C-alpha cells in the first residue's frame, strides 16, 4: 500500500498522501471512467466524441469554480461558485449512466487536486460516493423541469454521503456544545451544501439562464 500512498502524521493525526504511482493510478482511473461513460452510454450506444468533449468541459468548469469559494467552512467544505451545477449538467444532458461515470471521475479529479485521506473507506465516501452522487441528476434528464429536479436529487445524494462521512469519520472534531454526532454532521454539511443549492436553484430558475441552459442541452444532444 505504501507504494501508492505516503503516511503523514502531524498534530491533527495521520493522513495519507498519494505517491507518484498513486496519482498515476487515479489519473488513469478518471480517464477510463470518462471514456467508458461515453462508450457505454453514448448516443445510439456508440462512443460519442461530442459527449466526451462536453463532459470534460463541464468537469473542467466544475473544477475551476470549486476553487472560487464564496464561503469556506472551518473543518472542510465550502460554498462555491456553482461548481456542483456543472457536474449535474452532465447527467441532465446524457442520462443516469453517463452522469454517474462522469461524476465519479470528477470525484477522483477532486482527490487528485486536493486529497485528504484518513482511511480507504473515508476516501470512498468523501470522493467517490459523495461526488458520484451528483450524477443522480440523470434520473430526470427527460423530465419536465428536469434540471431543477435533477439538481435537487443530486445535492441530496451528496449531502447523504457528506453526512455519513462527518458522522462516522470526523465526529471527533465535533464542538463541545453539540451532544450528538448525527445532529452535528447534519447541521454542518447542510449549512454549506444547502446554501450553495439555494443560490444555484435561484440562478437556474431565472428565465434567461434557464433558456441558455436549455439551448446548451440541445447542443450537447445533437
């Protein structure tokens, strides 16, 4: 295991940092997921270069906007400039299969750029499952008001895994005035995810924005 990660111990405890080999595996896994999603869930069940390009573009925009933080929480998590929306859009454009594979690939990209690993289960929950849940937006890709419905279910999915992570792995950081790790994790993760979701839903409900996003969906599907 030490071939892929390096153990780091400080006043906060022990964490693990990927080695060059670890980063290489993560990059290959991310690329494989993106390509597999386009091959398995492309239009007419064939590989779609356009889908790959649009998905990669959305992931890049999500990564950039995730670094533009409106508010940052003290123990991790932040309100970003609509970063979740760009991943949600992939599922909205191409359906649940492509949405999930791209969202998991994005979770791996987040792990590559900003890793915080205390254990393998925590890494899976925080990066693969939590970000991967954003692909649930694909459930409503063909529905009326599908983007709004998809965004809500996607954020709820991410919230569920963020809550699990806070409850199971980070309860030791709970402030003294909380007497329940469950309540603490629900409140902490709900604060930043809920605020970003509210801001995003208001923005995408604006007629000009909604019209633009509908046009982009039509372009992505052609």
